C-alpha cells in the first residue's frame, strides 16, 4: 500500500517537474501554479515516505534513515529546480540560465528515480545494502558537483573546523572497510548512511574554510583540490565495497 502511494505521488512530482521547466518559458501565473503544485506534491510524497519508513518498525532504524535521506534528496533537488526556474523565467532559449534549468531538472528526475529504486529495494532484504550504497554514491557525486562550482559559500569557517571534519572521513573509512569484509546488509546500510554525512560535512567545511578572509588564492585552490581528491578517493572505496 505504501509503495503504491509513493509510486503514484512520485509520478505526479515528475509531471510537476515538466510543468516547472515549461513554465519558465510561459507566463508568471503558470510558473506560480507549477511551483505551488510541486510544493503540495512534495509535501504529500514526504508524508507517504515517512509512513513507509515507520512501517519498517523501530528495529531497523538504518533502513528508515535510507528512506528519509532519499526523500530529503528529492526535496533539495526540487528547491534547486524552483530556484533555477525563477532564474530562467522569460530568458531566451540559449541563455546560460536555461542550461542550468535543464541540469536542475535532470538532477530532480535522477533523485526521484533513486527514491523509487530505494523503496523497491527496501522490500527485498538481500538488496537493501546495495541500494543504500548506490544512493549514497549518487548523492556524494551531486555534492561534489556543488563543491566544485564557482558558487561562494554563504559563510566561512576556520581551517580548524575543516580539520575536525576530516575525522568523520577516517571513521567512515574504517566502517566501509569493515562492511566490505563482513558483507552483511546491515553493515553496508550503516556505512552508506555514515559515509553520506561524513563526506557532505567535510566538503562543506572545506569550502567554507577555503574562503576564509585570511586564506590566500593559492591556498584556497589547494584546499579545494584536496577536498575533491579526498572525495574521489572515498567514492572509489565505496565502489569497491559495492563490488564486493
């Protein structure tokens, strides 16, 4: 029942996505309607996913987290899409903002598809860990794209904060190696959830520290390069765990 409701609502959200993209080239009223419709649909989708997560029972919190993370990714992608739609409204077809809009729509559909795959995998205990890991790898790749963009962070932090956040990577790496050795689905799911947070926190702290007022252009470039290399190395580790 939960799966059917999630599937039906997710399909409605994909239709809303199409309306948002086409709305950028039409009137403000149509754009506002599409934004309102998608906001209502994402609220419904969040509710049915939460019900689905609750139906798993409290003895499987890690899988509940996987489901909640999947809907959070969709919500974030929708927020970015609405922002991109506003930026592209009434612009010509060859304007750079139109390419950003198409990119945001693609990420949106990718994340909805990822959610549906996750919902399906939850019903099959033998594939839960694999699916959770695949979703985490996709999430980290999206976070890395944001990290590598020219967008300046809203706030800066100290280099010490960036160093502190690398400890999470060390812990997650140990967990990933252990999961690769045990091959137990619950260990793989826990690794997926921990990895997701550790890498996202590291990337955020690294970018904020690299834009600290006391940091030179050269040091900033090095910090951003090492943040990228660390993430790519971690992704490679997760790919190996997935292979195992």
